[in-house]
C-alpha cells in the first residue's frame, strides 16, 4: 500500500478548505475597497454646493414694512427681484387686460406649468397655487438685453402702463409685469416662491 502525502489529503473531496492565500486575497480586496471609499467620498462631498451657495438658493423676505402701492427690490441668486404691494386700482387694471392685448401671452411663472396663459391671476400664483393679488413678485431683469427696469424705487418712471420701464431700449411693463410696448420679447419672469405667513415669503 503506497503512502499518502499531506498534499493529497482532501483532494477530490469537493470540500476544499480555505487556504492562507485565499485569506490574504480576501483581506487585500477589503482593504482596497475601504481605501477607494475613503478617496471617493471626500471627492463627491467637495462637489456638493458650499454652504454659502445653498444659502443663496432661497431667500426669506419680510413683507410687513411694505406699504400699499410700494415696491422693493431684493437680491436672490445674484438677480434682483421686485416685490410690489399693488393697489386696488393696479390689480383691477391688470385683471382687465385681455390676452389679445398682450405681446407675450405666456404666464412665465415658475410656480406653474409652461403652458399657462398670462392672466393676472396666473402671474400672482405662488408655488402652492395660492394667489394673493395684492402681491406681485417678479425677477427684475428686462427680457430684452438683461437691464434692470425702473419703477421700484419711490419716484422712478414706471412707463406707459404704470408697471416698470426699461430706459435702455424703451420696454414698458404693466402692473402685472407683462411686456406691453418696446423690444422686450417676454414678460418679466415670476420666480418660485411661497408664503410662509401673511407677512413673509420664501423665494426659491
């Protein structure tokens, strides 16, 4: 009867035991995976917006100091936003305009779908669908060449439609921020916003 060497023991049994080499390979793979994660996680994290950028993404505005008929300008994401507390006369004038009188019949309201028309009711809707006609919130950038229209500060020219006037090329906007005359092709955009209370909104 021939002698059986230690290397033959267990061969062909189908129950091969893990060797030291298998253990080393398993440990090496685990260390490599942990190392890769240690490199990738900080890399992905540094690509996230910085805290100051996130802070600019939204802006809360206190409305309590704005008198009826007054407008203010605030900055949001590097752009001016006009917030106007409209008078009853201004609301009535804006609501009375038919779509056929408008140069741009789209609402341009980021709180609505792109297909909504530019009725005054659609121009004053917040992100939750709530409409408060007293308050108009628009991005204060002329849609012609990006100038900042006049009509927000006390005593500034408001144009032929009592809204805003861009002196650079003569674009006139009405009390709903819709383009009525001049070279601008679109209404002033309405940014995403919501009412946090009767006296505070959050833009963005």
